[in-house]
């Protein structure tokens, strides 16, 4: 059976506001390149490197990573596999947390810690400047002012070119935008978890990217009868359909599904070329568990 032609470029392109950075809307999230629970080394390091190479071959030009994936594992694999980087490749990292020796996720956003995090990402990725750095918050009760001021200072000094925010609500986002230009928001969102519908529409009007994390459900894969039915109708996997829905949801949505297997990578990227008709979109829209 001949493998169908797939290419991430089929999803169209997005240019981050106030930048010269233009990427295919289908990207790649590197989190799953690390070991189980995003901790330790991958079970198959050569397959992990092959995934990175094939992602670029299939048109991926936007990779989302972080030093706390592993920790340090994904950034090392990216550098070992892809450096020197293609001129069109945009690497985006996230800071605001670290991992202890048990694999726990520890949130921290002091100015010194954030600076050290950016410097460590630069060193491990082999870069002079990060194109985009996402500030990871912990929830709506977190004060975003001080960490955003630290981000703005690093931007002014040239350690990072552009700023994104992650795990924020509308109030935190507004505060962040008062301190520095924001080019992207990375929050939990998928076909069944849609608390951020209004935010996505507001960001679209402002031309700001929205990058959903856990687009396929994260550590608990999406389970929905309606999704399975549409997938069966189309002869596609549920994951492919869920990603295609995100790409059609709004033109400012960038998707960064992750995987450590080439076969799964191809299935994800196939979503870039899948167009859902009105009837299928209506069925998928009805899956909103937040409504």
C-alpha cells in the first residue's frame, strides 16, 4: 500500500504578530521524546532522533520544547539531531518550572530562576537567542506581574526575541500584554475541553497565536463516542480528526502534537490535509464538555 503524501504545510501558515517569524500551523511538540512521564531518557533514542528528522522532512518548521522535559533530554536530542538548524526552523521553549530527582514538576518564577532557565535553554540548544519563550504560570491566582517584568528585561537585553504565556486566564493575559507584547498563548484546549473559546476568538482578532497543549488529551487520551463516530465515517484515526478540528477551529491556532514514533508522527501530520465538512464539524462542536 502506498503511503499517502502528507506535508505539514497543508495546514497553512501563521506569522507571529510583530515578528518576521512565519511557521506552518502544524508543528511538533518534543515533550514525548523523553522517557515515561516526560522523565529520563527515551526507550529508543535512535527512533526519537528519527522522529525529529522526519518531522522536518514532512514540513515541520516549529518545534516546541523545554529544558524541563527529561529534564534536559529533549533539548539535547534536538541539538544532537538537528544542529546546525535549518534557517526556517523556529524553536520555542517554556520556562517557569523544574523537575526534582523524583520527576515532580516544581513551579518557580523568580527573576534569577527565569534568567538561568533561558540561559540553560540557550546553552543546551546551541543558540545565541531564543526566538520565543513561553512563561508558564500555575493558575489564575498566580501574580504574573513580576515574572513578566523579568521576561521583558530579558527581551530588552536580547536573550529572547519574543514572549509567550502559558496556563493563563484572560485577566493574567491582559496584565501580561500591558507589560510586553505577547505573540502566543499556550493553554489546555482540545475538542472536548474548550474553556478558552472566548479567548481564542479575542486572540484571533488581535492576530496572536493560540497553541493548545494536550490537543489529544495529554496523559489521558481523548475518549468521546462522537469523535470516534466521525473518525470511522472518514476512515481516519480519532487523533487525526481531533487535530483537524483544531486547525479548522480558528486560523490563529497552531497545533504541536507530540510523539516518539514516526508512524504516529505521520498520522498527526495527515491532519493538516484533512478538511472536515459542515456536518462533521457540527458533530464535533457538540462534544464541548465546558459548555
